[in-house]
C-alpha cells in the first residue's frame, strides 16, 4: 500500500497536467469519473451471473488418445523460448518468469497456434493434463484472468478441432464449460472511458465456447459482447481506436475468427460479424508499406506481427491453421478503405514514386485511453522501394519505467521534442473531454497533396511561449525534404530524431545510410548531429540492432529547419 501511495505521489510531482486536473477537480471545474459497475456492462443487464451448464457438443469431439511426448519441444513465448524435455511438464507451470506476459502466455497455451504444423500433439496432451492437475479450479489468480481464460479455451478448442481433445474427453469438456462462468464473472468492462479491446475478446471466448459445447447462454452472451464492443473499439473508418497497427491486425483476426464460427453454426449474428470484419480488413492495406508493416504503437505479446501478416499478403501464420475454404472466405473480404476516412481517424499512407510513408496522429492529439498508442504525433515511417529507411522502433515490453517507458515516448520516434517534453500530455482514462480540450485546442491536421504530406499540431502550446509545430515532407524521385517550423517566441531546446535499421556513417556535414540496394545521404541545415545505437523491435521481446540519428538545436522561436534525404 505504501509503495502504491509513493508511486502515485511521484506521478503527481512529475506531471504538471495531472496536478492541474486534481486542482480542477477539487474546485469543481471538471467532471469526475463516470459512474459504472465493474464487470457489468449495461447491455448485459439481466443476463449475469452466467450459470455453468453441462456441455452438449452438437458435433462430437474425438479423444486425442496419444502417448506421452518422446522428444523435446521449444515453446515460443513472448520474449522467451522455453525448451522442455519429456518429463518437464510440471516444471513449465512451476517456474517463475521476469515478465508477467510470459507467464500469461504459458497459461493461455498461446504457443499452440504459433507452432503451426510443427506442433507435436503429444505435448499438448501432456501439458494440458499437467495444467489441469493444479489449476482446474477457477479463482481470481493470473491463470484464470478472463482474457487468459478466453485465450486458453479458444486455443484448446481450436486444437481439438484439428487433432482431438487432450486428456480425458469428458473431463476436458467439463473443464472447458467451467471457463464460461469464470470469464463472465470478471468481464473486463470498466465503463466506456476505461474498457479496452480485452472485453471483445472475453466475448469471443464465450461465443466459441458456447457454440462448440452446445451451450446457448454462453454463445448468446458472447455474441452480444462482440457486437456491442465493436461499436466501442473501432473508429468510423474501421481502424482500431487504440493507436497500434499490430493490435489492429489482432482484433481484425479475432472478429474474422468469430465470423467464421458464426457461419459454421448458421448464427444470426454472422452477417453483422462479417460487416465488422470486412470494414476492419479494408483498413489493412493502409497500414502496409512497400517494405512491410510499420509497428506503430504497442506490439502485442499474443503473437508476432508476422503471424497475422497473412491478412494482407497470403503469408503463412494464422492462415496455416485454417482449411482452404475458411482462408478463402477471409480473403474475399479484402478491400481498400478510402484514404480520406482513414486519415480522419488519424492514419495516412502515402506513396510517391519509389517512396512510401505512414503517418499516425491521433485525431484528439492525446493518445487514446485505454489503448496501445505511443507519443508519436509528428513521427512517420519511410520506405524506399522494399527498404525501410526510417522506422518506428516499436516497443518490446509493457511497463511505466525504464526501457518500456522510453520506447513509448516521443524520444523513441521520428519526431520533434521541445524542452524535453512530449507532444501531448500523458493521457488518463478519467480525464473528461473539457479538460482534454484545454490541452488540445487545435487537433492535429494531417494533409496530403500531389507530392507532399503536411502535419500541424498544437500539443506543445501548453509550454510557455510555444504555439504550434508544422512538419512537411516534400518528395521527388530521388529525395525527400522535411521542413519543420515551430511558431512561438523565446529560446528553446529542440531535438529531432530519426531511427534507422540501416548501417550509417557520420561525415563532416552529413550522414550516409547504406541499405541492401541503395545508399542515402542525410543533411541538416541546423543543429549538431550525433548517432547512437538503439533497438528496433520486431516482435514482443525481440529486437534487432539499429541507430538513432539525433539532431540537437538551441534556438529562438519562430524556428525553421530543413532535413534532406537523397539517394546517393
């Protein structure tokens, strides 16, 4: 308790915007947190608590009926691979992990879909029996957290559909049936202001459980959750509101998965789920550049980004687990959302000859809460042909301190930092609209013209004598020029950063970047340039070496800077 109080005190001391909120609340200027009942969304009134029912599968499952494993297995977990030898089953669930996400993946059996065709069913059988020996009784500990329980149920059911039920068929069916009420009791609903995509996945777990086990009450509740939560978490264009490209793929997959099972069981909700999925699918081409998908915002620990790239480009991964007809159904929903509607929701993909770029600027300025967005207003990702030149480095783990905090900050993006501050204040789920508007009077304005992209934002206007920032990227066949303008007065510290996976060398007046096919020359009209090693995250807990190019200036406002990147 003392640690929690100390942590909150440090937050108040370090965050002047939070202090203004607390003062305003004390004076009655701002509304407090909306009234809500945790775990009880209004649209489920009268349906909770959910009673446990006996399973009555409409299609009988076969029993796996397989011997114990005879060779080692390596489990791909978030940020860590764990190798087990036959007889190590109990050790997996007894060991501790530095990252809670690794522990949760163990209890979700998250490695089952990731191993794909390399999966040895004997290991699933053996580890499932080891798990249920200790953890079969629902409780409020991590193994029965509702998101974890839903993921575990889905992974075991999907495995059973391909290979047969692990363990004793009757015992496994009863244990899976117990997952329904356990999920429903702790639904991740925390009011409209603090409910994330987790709630939708609670619904997916209930929906798939109910249909597979023949329990209508589970399926009906799951369907109601899925449809209501889609209205909450997806913006008008179809993009997930939470500020992460990888999480958009994940939620698109989740709704596609729910749609497939709804079609299989001839559910009335199939058409609505198809519509949601199709709209989310249509956004995906706007997230992929010529050299791949930028990892804007958080990277989910649920699966590596490459596992879901099949939604766009027919790679292996999730499609490997589907039969050909189901994969064809998903592909049939591919389309392309209008650029304007996606831009209004804060995302812009633009192509100019060999160049392609992606920009993200949350429509409200503030990174959405709850969500997985970063302080990336003013940042961008740039590719030349199939070569990523400047990239969003992503984030390798969750956390509020150290490396996890750094990779969420503007300092870990291709943007501008003024006086060491973020482009917008750190958001809190309990801030009201009136208070947020005070610090984001001018919403970010993202525009595209024939050969350029421009972004103007006013989040730094909360700083004394700073007004707005405008960045403009002008493209030609062989060069990109970035002009930055900051309006205001007085002297300020200004830092521009560029993250690159390419090899670099510093020259007297320029930086040379060397790629696989081309080399590039970067010059700046202002500031001093230095380069430092960094990490570029490719999946949760997995990084590649990169370099951050930092250009530092101390200047009076108004200030103008020009960066030029040209093919050498």
